[in-house]
C-alpha cells in the first residue's frame, strides 16, 4: 500500500515478531549496504536490550551475508551508536569521542 508516495507494509497486531524485527527483515529484502535504526535506544531497558540482540543475531542477517555482501547495521540515537564488528570495521570520530569495544562470545 502507498501512503503519500511511501510504501507502507502492514502486519497484524497479533504476531510473534517485534515491529523492529519485521522492519529489519523487510529492509534486508531491499539488499541494502547499510541499515541505521533510529529511536531504538533508551526509554526501556528491556526493549533496548532486545533491539541490541536483534542486530547481534547473525541468523536474522543471513540473507545479506548469503548474497556475499557486507551489511552495516546499527542502532543510533544521535548521541550513541551500537553495532557489531564481525570481520573488520571502521570507526570514525574526533579525538575527544569515547569508544567502547566489548567482545561478544561466538561473534
């Protein structure tokens, strides 16, 4: 369905996936090189942790990897960014920026 020239994909309210999980799955069908998720940090810790878990789950990203491409997927609230460095990654910023790196088992 189109709404004001924008494609709108609707799902039933009663579903097993979160809205963000469905949005990521749909975004991956568009074969992007980058997915930046806004407004997914802060507010509720349980939802923030769930959102971080979603982008850490390689199974949800296998479509992109199966096509032989790299995918930069991150959560960004304008102040902080969260992403997973799988093989290599580039971090840009200024000398005063704070960067934290944490190993994750199995990644």
